[in-house]
């Protein structure tokens, strides 16, 4: 069963939404228009079973939210029409009422009068609700989403509506739609679309999914909360997250800061494949790089999408590609794809890339195989260290996937440097792939009492031999320098 919340701006829909799903999903502030996209959330409630809640955007003067509200009304089995009692019925409420009538869903609508925060006697509450009965809804309930007042009564009405719907077999006819709206972490390969405001993220989402889940405008920052959608490509299920356009922290509004924090929490929890979108006509900026580094810090697989490439000449596109590759030298493994979210050019390859990246990020290497390769590489092409600063690898193992994480036991952790870490990463990639995904490499000092523990392939002996060989080479070099000086003096 899907329950849709509709109403004007700032009537408390998002607060009620959070109360009903018992989580914090919608952003709640006193600023009108905080929710600007449809939010779906699947949960299980006693006596209701599995329920999909859908929170619609509020009506704003300069935003065409009406198609989204109509979509919620058309698709929901039960509609919660929320009105702010402190404001009453306005022209916006009249519009929503007309949409409900046009959809012939008055019998499936519960009129929820919110913000009855102050304690009142039952007679006073009934008097306050009396003006709303004129709308002709069978079920009218007064609540306070903020204080949780009368939420149990609302749940009782929802249960009654459920039994009515089941008896009329309406849910059975619409099960296919309900199933499509179920969103969960295990519902397929997760994809997140990130980037600066107005880079074309929502257009790309709608192109990939094949239906409108997010509003598309020329105004930067249209999406404020991340929007979630589920779909299949072939037999592979995907869950896609369209995130709010991320600005500089210093220029963020309070709502945008909340949205940013929620986006980062989502990335850390869901660990999706990230499609990072930039506007190719503007080029890659310092803010793009800062944001990319923040995402890279979470060790997530990334696809770099140069959007609006259809607006550039071949020569300009080549210049942008070279600049991007140069600026992304710190993460050469990230694939770069020129695309056009508007026309769909270059987007068909996304799912093959996403599937491959997910597979690579979940790869696990056996400890024996890993140490055998490291031992062989140490003997053939050993890492370089300063004199008397050699860091010996005792053994290593893979401890996690997504992101692939390796723990390396060494004799002196303090001697680990950037080039040594890079040598290990390059060795792993050379032999085991992990194409396009970041690797996490951690180091640990060997434990006391395990100083003589060798890694497979006698790596400690190998390193000792290498150290001796380097010392001999250094000695021979010093002798050659000394001989040259003596010959020079003799001349």
C-alpha cells in the first residue's frame, strides 16, 4: 500500500512523514519549500504491514510543483491531505482539493488538520475542525505532528482505509506500481549522482531511469533532498540517488547544509557507485576538485561524467579531456566519460561501467596469492627507500571489500612513505585488477614476539638480501667515486 502526503508549503507534511516512517528522511525547517522533490520510503507498521510513504513537494508561487502533487494523488492508495490549522484553507488548498476530486479519490483521502499544538478540550477541538467538514471528506482528524498528538487516531483511520481497499481489490490491481516504488539498500546496485548545482544531475537521472523522478529547471539548486528511484536494466536491479547540488560550505544556506550532511551520510552508509557530473562548457573548477576529493576520501568507485559535451566542438572537448586528466592525476583510475544528459549521448555505457565497478569493488584476494605476488615483486622491482630507512613487509592481507581494504604488517610503520604505499597499490592493480575502484591500504607495526614471522615466499630473507645488495652497491659506488677523484688528482 502506498500512502501519499500532499499539502501546501510548510504545513508540516515532512514532520508528519518523519513521524510515520519513524526515521529522519525529509528535511524539516520553518522555511517554505524545503521539500522540492517526491520522497519515497518503505517501512513496516503494525496492523498496516509494508507501506510505501510518499511525501510530495509543497506548492510555491514560482515553482510548478503541481505535476508532482498530481502524480502522488494518482498513484497513492491512501492520501493524507495536510492543512495547517493556523492558516486554514487558502487558494492552494482549493487547488489540491480539486486535484483529489478530479482523480475521484475523496473516499481514499484523510483530511489531516495539523499544528493543533496547544492543549484543547474535546469540544474546542471539534469546533476548530468544523470548518473543514465543508470540504466533504469522510475522515477528518486533528493532530500535532510536532508533539505526536492524535497520531494513534490517524493510524487507526489508516488501518480502516487499508481494509476498505483490500476488500475492494484496488491494491491487487496496483501491486505492480507499489513494487516499483520500494526502495531499500538491498534492492539493487546503488548509484549516486553528484556534482555542483545546475550541472545536469536531475536531467541525467531522468534520462537513465526513463521517467521523471526529479524536477529539472535552469535554476541552480532545484533538488534540495536526495531523490531515490528503483529500476531494472535487463535483469539487473538498480537503486539511483539524485543528490542536492553541492555548493561551497561558506555559501550554503542552513537547508543546504542539512542536505549536504544527509548526502554524505547516505554515501557512507549505502556506498554507491558515484556518477560525478560537471558542466563541460564551464570546465572543471576548484570546487569540483574539492568535492571530488571529499567523495574520494570515502573510497567510493567514481565515474566522471563531462556533461553537455554536445555543446562543445571536437577540439574544445579534447582540450577539456586533457585538462581533466591532468587535474585528476591523484586518481588516475577514475574513468572519464563525455556525455549529454539531455540527448542521452554516451549514457548507454553507464550501466556496463557501474556493474563492472561494483564487481571490482567486491573482489576478494586470498592472502596466500597476495603475499606470493608481493614477494615476487619485491625481488624483481623492490620499492626504493633512503639509506637505513628500509620498511620491510612482513605479510599482508585483504580485510574488507567495497572499498577493497588491505592491511600491511611492516617492521617500522614510521618509515612508510607515499612512494612505498603507491608501489603496493600499483602492484595490487597490476596483478589483480581492481580497475576503476579506489584501494584502501593501511599499515601496522609487527607485534612483539613475531619479529621472525616470514610472509609466504620468504619475503623477510628477500628484503634482507636486497638490503645487503643495496649496501654493496652503495659501497661500490663510493669506491668508484674515490677512484675517479684519485685519477683526476693524478692528471
